C-alpha cells in the first residue's frame, strides 16, 4: 500500500487583505517526501477582501466564521477542518506575514523524515523591531503560561526567547 503524505497550512485571518496574498504566495507548493500541500484560510469575520485575496493567491480551502470570534476559535476550527480534510501534518501560520513561509519546509522536515511527531517554530521575539515593548512582554507572559500547561519549555514563549540552536530562517 502506498502512503500519501498531505500537509495543510492553516491561516487564521481577520482583515488581512493587504498581506494575505504575499503570505500565501510565499508558502511552499511542494516539499520532497510530501505528496500534497494545501492552504486553508480561516476567515474570522473579516470585513475586507481577505478571502478574495487569499483565493487569488492560491488558497485551496476557506472556512468562514461569519463574525469575529477570536484567534483561539479560528485556530481550533482550522485544526478540526485540517483533520477532516485528511492532513497528516498541520502547519499553523498567520495572515499578517509575521512568519516566514519559506521556513515551512525546514520546519516540517523532521516530521516528514519521521524523526519527531511535533515541531514548534520559534521566533526571536526580542529582535523583532515591529513588536512593541508591550507586545513582547505580553508574548512572554502568555507563553510562560502556555508552557506550564504543556509541561515543556517552548523557546518562543519563555525568557530567553530563543536558544542558540533555534532556527530563524
């Protein structure tokens, strides 16, 4: 029996018309060892043309929440839809272009090669000039809480924000 590997990249969005096209276009459409790559837009009640821009850029699937319900609901809805669509690997990114789509292949490579079951990406929070002081501090606080619940250290979310072996491509 031939095993088919499917990756779905989910993108929760809220009024991201200005950036979503670039986000989708930067995502990989092929990765060695992966048979299918698809993009799922979760529209969290956008009032602009986010969905149209995403489809024009190549998005395969759209889930519309109708009204703005928040990132957590959009994220959870996206995970459920990815499972329904048969994803073997789910990648989460964001429609405002704060993550680098070109890093997806390096991010999923350990999973594709069957070395690990999960990979958590990490950004160097302290060096991102677009993040205000307050956003950086709130990121650290929220991430510490999430890390405690997860029972593991997640470098993007605890001080220091990254370790020397963290990939920032």
